[in-house]
C-alpha cells in the first residue's frame, strides 16, 4: 500500500493541476498572450502550494508538445488555433500531469480525445497490462473514426521522475507488463484525423539535468546548479533562466555547451510530421480496483 502521506501529496498535486487547468479554461480566448498564460499558470501552481513539475507546454495546431513561451514571447492565441495545454505540478516530488485542448471554434477532435482517454481509464485496474491500455485506446479511436500519434506515449510517474518506464503506447502493442495496485500512471492520447507521427522540430525551449560536468562558463555553472537544485532534475524552461539575471545570449551559449558535454538533455518542440492539427487529453491515475484520477476536477 502507498503511505498515506504520499497518497495525500499525489492527491494535492493532482488537485492543484486540475484547478490551474480550470482557471486557464476561463482565461483562454483569441488575443491572449501565451506568455501571460504561462506566467499565470506557473504562479498559480505555487500559490496553491505546488511547484511546476515541468514548464507549462502550450502547443498550437500541428505542434504536439514541448513548446513553452520563449524569452519575451509575443505570440497570441489565434481565433482558429487548437491550443493544447499540458500542466505538471509536483508536491514534494509527487506529480500530477494533465492536459486538455481548447479552441474558440467547435472542434470534433477535442471531444474524441476525451472519449479515448476515458476508454483507457475504464480498463485500469491492478493487473492491467500496457498492451490492454494501448488496445483500448486504439479501439476507441477507430470507433470514433480518428487516429492517434503512434510515437507518443503515456508513462509511469514516480517521485521526481516523470516519464518513467514502462511507457504506454496509444496503440496496440505486445508489452505484457502488468501494473500493480498504487502504481501511478499518466495516459495521454494525442488525436488527429488519422494515425500519424511527430518529429523533433524547433525551437528548443525545455531542458533537463543529466549529470554534473566541469564547466568554465559562469552561466553554465549556474544553470547546472539550478537544474540539479532548484529545478530538482525535472525539466526547466530557457525562459525561467532570464529570471535568474542571465542574459538570453549567455544563457544560449551556456545551454549549448552543457548539451555538448552531456550535462543536460533537450526536449525539442514536437510537430506532426505532415503538419496536421493535433489535440491531446491527459490524466494522472493511481491504479486501484476503483482507479483514482488525481487530476480530474471534482464535480
Ligand atoms: Mn503532460
Ligand atoms: Mn505526461
């Protein structure tokens, strides 16, 4: 059994993530700056007693994931944009990871992604296999006449570990790994008109600590210290480093050097390979006979 205080932290992180999402839904409209959405969300997480587990992802149209506002980002939400908001909150390292898609116009894919996610949650119980979850997602997507991104997956969560193994494909697969009671997993189907893939693209705005390395550049030392310390070896945004009093140019030089040394890794923006619009839905779930969806807003 999961310790009661750990369960409480997972529930608190999930609740904060859900609350932030619900406030963001009220805030989103054409003309709103992505930077204002990001700053509001990350401040709100802290105000509610959590910390960002990763920089908020605000990914638009054919961008699937890993876009977060850049230094002085002036982009605004457009009237036809499909906006995917992916929020991660941690409380003492215990993470709630959730995403939704918003559009000013009616969009059939959004409802479909939520139904696909619900179909996956419906098969979760102790003993459920990675393969059964993938099959449930694929079957529901087929039934609804939509496709999924076949090279993006759900994942397990652990303390200060997001995207743990095994990963959970959104399609049929042969992985017979069975989840145990109290495992914590995130299910996140990315839905589009028919099956597709994503590929690495630009810009690169999100990074993560890998290992300590000797570096000369003062900025590189400072970034490594932040990455291992304040950011808890969880993903961080280039944008966050500006608040630490470093110039964007020096930050970029330092990040490049750290990447070359293998001290940090990058999360490049992911785009649909054929430029097609994508939607995403995600929840964090504690595996039980009656699964606990930690990131679902209480009715
Ligand atoms: Mn997520
Ligand atoms: Mn996730």
